[in-house]
C-alpha cells in the first residue's frame, strides 16, 4: 500500500466518522422530541388493531393518541393495514420506549442499507469505493429527514436492499419475504422491486412475495371490525384529508407545505394550472419511460440489476406520491455508477454521481424552513414555484432520464448476445449490427 493510498483511506475514515456524527446529530437526536411524529400513526394504529378496533377512525385514533403519546397534535391514519401488523411488537411498549426503539431500529436500518449496497455493488474487498458508499449513505439527507421524523422509509429501504442482495445469491424465498415486508410498510417502495423480479420471471421469489403479502393482508383485514366496503370508505376519507385540496400531500399551490413532495406534478401544476392536467402529463411521462424500460429489461438486455432496478425506482418517483423521506432508495444507483466499467457510459456514471450528490445535501429541508420567512412576492412568483422551490423534482427527473439512457445503451449489448446465442449458420447476424464483425 502506497503512502498516497494510506492517506486517501485515512481521509475516507475521517469523512465517514463526520458523516455518522452528522447523521446522529441531525437525524437521530432531533427524533427524541416526544409527542407526535410519523411513527404515531403506525404505533397508535397497531395498538387499536391489537385491541380489535378500527385504526382508521380519526376520532378514535386521536383520542387514543392523546392517551398513549400525550400529544394533542392531530393524527390522521394513512399507513396500510399491513403496517399495523408489522408494527405490532412496538405497541406492546409504552410510547416513550416504543419511539426510542423505533428510532434505534431506523439507525440500524441505515447501517444495513450501507452494508447491503456494498455487497450489491460487488466491488473488490477493501476498495476505497466501498468506503465512499458507506460515507455517502450516512451523509444522504433523506435518511436524516426520515430518521428525524421517525418515518418508516429507512426500514422499508433496508428490506428492499436486503431482498436484492438475497436475490443476487439465489435465496429467492427469503428475498420474496423481504419484499413483502417492505411493501407492507411502504407500498410505493416495495412494489417496484416486486415488479422487477416479476418481469425477470423469478417465479420462486414472486411466489414467496405473494404468499407473504397475502398473509399480511388477510391477517390485517381480519382483525379490523369493519366490512371491506366500510373499511375502504373509511380509508378513502383519510386519504382525502391528506391528498385533497390544501392537504399536506396536495401538489398544488393550495398547499403551502408541498415542498417535501417530490413527484413530477409539483412542477407541472405551475405550468398547466390544473391538477387533472398535471396528473395526466406526469402519468404519460411515467408510462412512456416504463414502456422503454420494460421493453429493454423484459428482453433480458441489461447486464446490471443495480442499474435496471435503480432506473425503475427513479421512474416511479415521477408520477407516484413520494416525499423526500423515500429518496434514500435511489442510493442504489451509486453501486452501478461506481462499479460499471462500460467506457460508453463514462459520462452517464459521472452524471449519476453528480445528481446524487445534489440530492445528498439537505437543500429541500432548508427551503422548507426558509419559505415562511420570505415575502409573498417571492413565494408566489413563477420562478420560485417552478424552478427554485421544487429543484429536487428537477434533479429526480434528470436522474430518471440519465439512468433510462444507460439502460437503453446497456441493453444493446444484451440484445446482441441473445441474438448471437440463438444464431445458426444459416441465419447470420448482420455485420452492421456488430460494428463490422459477422457472427455465424
């Protein structure tokens, strides 16, 4: 080991320690503030579910929340019923202990995420790039935000990455269960991992995931003292509170707290001024990207699963509801960017690293805290609502485009390999398709 290499590794270790410290003081410490946070919903819901009561009755939930958490802040349940089954063990503890245990588990989940990414990347043991991945994960602002508000995202992301790691090693049953758990906590994250392996026809994994998911759903619904119709109606009322006009998940300008939302509708609405049109455009862009992605992946043309899944996840952020908390799952792209050796994609890998570094900094949180102190002439201007405030969305759109381009370029080689393997002496592959060399 040269002196320069030792110096680089010392610097990396220092950076990792600084990032861990930043994660602790900016993500973990603020989580112990007491009262309501994102964990209040699954905790109170799990307590009610355990006692055979309706976890989607807002009046009952808030009365129970005041009794259990001693907070008067409103709780409107929105987690799927499967989350209450998974959070059940925490409901056996008093709120203070349960909240602390949840935050501790979130910290462990971020550590598991870093470990899983190193394993998924399959970089040489002891490589400096592995240390970079660890530092990158602990520095990523989305993990800080999710831990701070006690969101379920770090746990769901860790389960997703564990599923990919297990699937790489042909542990399909375990991978399927991990995906079912991730989808049970955060459907908008776990579902896409399932879609990928479904398209790749990993039937044993798909079967395990479906069995685990159905078991969770049946268990969850069977305990709730409502008919399925009444349960759906009750849940839709709660969804309307969050997603209706002016709700905290409403992407229009009627919601002054929309900045943590990162789906494409946030930047499309200031252009078209109609929620239905913004939804239509966002869904159209997503579907177009999905058609291209699915065509390439279904044909088996992408050699890197990390690239294919990263591209799918980035596309899912375009039109499906997501908040900054969920963006940590996009760190999967760093595995491909640091591990790929395809010379044609050199600028693509650099672009991915650059865009992820932009997402790494807590700019969205800073803008959210800054906006209430700005003059209305600024916050109501077109450039603030279209460019500055939702910059995170533009970066995600660029990341989606770059990763999809990489999938298409990588897929060309895959198509040629498939064609070459099936070619016979009487059906040569055209010389032009192989850059001048004919294969028979």
